[in-house]
């Protein structure tokens, strides 16, 4: 094992038990997550209510600061929330749909939770505009540009699409939105931890994501980035006492919003989940997303070459520049092939209208990929 990334395998117990190729869905649990859970429980057990002032209340800021370098944003700009749905609700609730600027622009191929949240705002005057995809795999720039205008309040775009792992060229979309006075939220869930990000250079208004996938952080640790000038200018209506400038003054009436990222919080912080998530973030920071990306591109190419040699349909971009960390293989009878792979200890997943999603991460060996593909050869043959 000369590859330095493979040193990390020992930190992920599940790798000893199966071929784990599903980090686009649930990243493997790092051993250190258990120590983090223990630290949380020890504080609760031994310090009780004093734990709030001895660190728990600061958990959102601390956890967000571990994410900041992975997102390419300054410390103090990322707040922790439960998940992307909650983050989007906070962002949309900061907009005003009573005037002419009431459109929410989102891709048809976007992760449905974003669409569900936006649709809910129709009752408050929002209009939802869907951006079509020409091929069901990618979202080219032009259909976005023609749908973003002075009536647009918010553009929501996934940097990496969840079905095909296609990367979208978001810079011209952001520029167009800003030129007409609209804000942009990027959903970076399928990118963070496998695609290097520089959200500051993209000048995006907001970004949202979560931790269950490439960050190996587990559930309950969503995050929301707001550019500092945007955070200073907006106040979410979906809020709570943790977003108050002086939460422990328990002032009644309307919220006086905290400065900066904290105004996107809601109520009691999700301390245990965020502490657990820190274990994965530390490892991903240490391994480095550039190194993860280089390996990922090589190994996803290995999977695609195998598929091409067998004539399997690949529903993921061939071009390295526009492919995220997953390969979607649309083989005949793919739902059954997926079930049989799982039964044989090859852990992948299957999505309707897409196929089998297979993803190496920094802890995956070439031998594991080859073994998984050999099993797939048998199964596809048998169908
Ligand atoms: C792009 C994207 N956004 C959002 C989600 C999930 O949203 P939530 O954090 O609300 O569960 C997923 C996957 O689960 C996703 O792939």
C-alpha cells in the first residue's frame, strides 16, 4: 500500500467488512466519531447543564470553522443546521414575495427537497421557475440565463447533480443573477469533500450542504454559508432564540438578529451530531480535497473504462472537468443488479431514472473497484 491516502483505511472500520462504494450517499464512519460521541456524553454526564457554557453553545461556530477551508470561505461564516431542507427554509424565509421580484429559479434535475421547500412558498406569493435539462444528465448554462431576470429573487443550483454527478458551470449563472439583482444559493452537498471549492471566488450569496456523504460526518449536521455582506443584510423569518443577538437575555417580542452567521440558527443547537461530524471534517481537511479529487478522477475513470469496454451505458460526464465523485451505470435490469451487488457485500445504491451509483473515496483501493466490477460482470451477464 504505497498510496498515502490508503493509510486512512484503518480509521474506517466498515472497510474490513465489505466493499464500500457508496460515499456519495453515506460516507464511512471514522473511528474518531465514537470518541467525539463519548466526549459529548461525558460532558453531559459529568458537567450537566454547565456543559452549555463550557463549550456546547460554541459547537456551531467551531464545527462551521472546520468546514470553512473545505468550502473556501473565511472562518465565522458557516452556521450549522439540521440539514439542507432547514437551511433552504431559513434562506427563502429571508426573501420578500410581495413585490415584483418573487421568482425562485431551480433546476428540474435538482435534489427534490429544494423544490419541495420552494413550492411551499407559493402560498406566500412565490413563483417557482424550473430550468429544464436537454439530456436528463446535465444542466447547461443557457437555459438558466434565459430564465433569470429582474423578477428573480433567488436562484438555487446544485454544483454537482445527485443522479449523474455532473458539475454545473455555475460562475456565469451567478454573474447573471447578480447582474439582475438576484441572490444565489449553491447546493454543494455532492461536492464538499470530493471537489475542491472556492466559494469566495465564486462570490455566491449562500451555500448549503450536509455531512452524511463525502465528509463522513453522519446525519444531523447540515450547514449554511452566507457571504458576510449578505448575512448582514438579510433576516430569516424561519428563526428561533439561538439566532438572537442576546439569546440568554430571553427578551420577548421580535427577534433582534445576531451578527453574522449566527442569525441563520434556530433553537437549541444539535450539539451531539455536530461534535460527531467534526471527526470526519478533520480527516478530510488532513487528507486534503485536492488529493482526494486527483484520486477520485483516476478511480472514476477506471470504472468508466471498464463500463465502456462492455458497452454499459454510463450516465455521468466523461470529461474530468465536469464529473463529480460518482459514476452512474445504467446497465440492463439495474435495480436487480444493484440488489444482487448489495447481497454480495458490494455496497452501492440505485436511483430511478439513473441507475447504479458507484463511488470510490480516498479510502478505496483499485483492487476493491476491480473486484466490485468483476461481480457486476457476472450479474449483468446473468440478466
Ligand atoms: C444535492 C443534495 N441536496 C440535498 C440533499 C439532502 O437534503 P437534506 O440535508 O435536507 O436531507 C441531498 C442528498 O441527500 C443531495 O444530494
